[in-house]
C-alpha cells in the first residue's frame, strides 16, 4: 500500500483528543503552508485560516460548537473563513501579485482580468458566497490529507454556529465569515472510533470508466 493510501486508511474523524499532546510549531507550519498552496478557482484565494490555540478561547467556542468536545480538547482549532462579499479588490490583488511574482505585464493580463471582473460583477451576492464556500471545501479536503500524511489527527466539522464564532472572534470587523472547522491534535487512547473499520462503498459502486 502506498504512503498516501496508508495515511488515508489511518485517518478518521477524531472525536476524543488527548489534550496533553500538542501539535508542534513545525507541524503547524506545514499545515499553514499547505493552506497557502492549496489550489483555488482562478487562484483568487478568497479565504483566511484562523488558528486558535488559546485554551480559554477554545472553551469559549465550545457552546457555539454544540458542545462537541473535540473543539475544547484539540491541540488547535483551525477555522476556515471566507471573505464576505466579493469585491473587485480581490481580483485586483490577485493580478497585482501575479505581476509581482511572475513579472507578467499588465497588457498580457488585461483580457483575463477584464473577463473575471465582468463575470463576477454579473453574479449575485449568493453566487459570490457559493464560489468562496466551494474554495473552502477544497482547502478542507487538502488539509485533511496533509494531516493524515503528517500523522496529525483531525475532525472536519460543519456543526457549529458561524454567527456565534464570528461574534466571539470579531470576524465581522475583518470582513470574514467562518464556514468550516478542523480541530487537530492527537487521538486519545479511549477514542473507540479509531478502532472501527471504515464504512466506504466498494470501488465498483463508485467508479465509472469509459
């Protein structure tokens, strides 16, 4: 079995973390860089990663997480947030960065920049949010895989109150909206979920080949 498949078989949605074991700064740096390098549509990255390691703050977030204990016992809680509203400044910033990094001339970038700007101006606020949310799920999946490869336990979560999180973390002041959680750390010995077999459909029910 390859390293990747072995890691994916090893991982599971960790329900009980050992709160005495902390993810190292070195491992955390890998996850931060994985977040930065994850592909997003058009490379626009309308996202931010919020890293919470303060235990008092984790406990404060617990009621807003329907009292799911992994939020309190995890080494860190990673929160994926999207930018509220889709301003042209996001597109402008992306192309400014491309000119800086690649040295591409404004004239070469102008047609595609115009296409993106026009395209997003024609979309509704709901469509803008859906676009950003789709990128958040791409990032979540990638972070889960990197966690597995680095032998970091994780629990992807949609079950929380974004409004309460945004209030506690004062995200509205930063034009951000929390959408997904990923508590990370190391599984506790008494988490029986670690011993259970994975329940997955067989390949012949999932794969179509032409």
